[in-house]
C-alpha cells in the first residue's frame, strides 16, 4: 500500500481524530479540515491524493464542497469519498452527481474504508 496524502473533512473533532489515527496507522499522511470551506482551500493548496468528507456540516456542506472540488481545474482529479450518517438512495445518487467517487455510511466500517482506499490507489 502506497503512502497517500489524505484530507479528512468533518466538523466533529472526534471523527477526524479516529479517521486520522486509522489512516496514520496504515502509513498515510493526514491533513484535516473542519468544514467544507476549509476543505476546498486545503484541497487546492495541498493537492491530496484522496479526500474523505462528511456531508452534514455547517456552512458549505459535503455535497457543495465536493462539487466545488470536482469542478475546479486544479482539484477535479482528486477522488472524494463521502462519509455520512445519511443512507437514503437519493443521498447516494446526489453524492455521485456532485462528483463523489464513493459513498460510505457511518458508523464507519474500517475494513470497507481500507478496501476502498486500496482500490483507488
């Protein structure tokens, strides 16, 4: 598994820390953002290999931030995994229409996330 730079975006500090610990343990470099606005800025500045983003956040939500990132000429190529407690089919369809590469539900299945990350390398 190659070391990747991964941007973790969630308004919950505990969620960011859990994901960061898991990804760091797997050998990845983790950058964190508190919300969608910060995610867009960090995606452009850091050009991560992957973004894992919550949907429900104040301000710019995960759908809006994903659309901004995947429609920008400097960040369009970065895969975005949306991670959320929302689990309706319409949410999954909307996520993919915004440019998300994948959609995972909370509570997080660590094995599913690891498998997905490995498939994107």
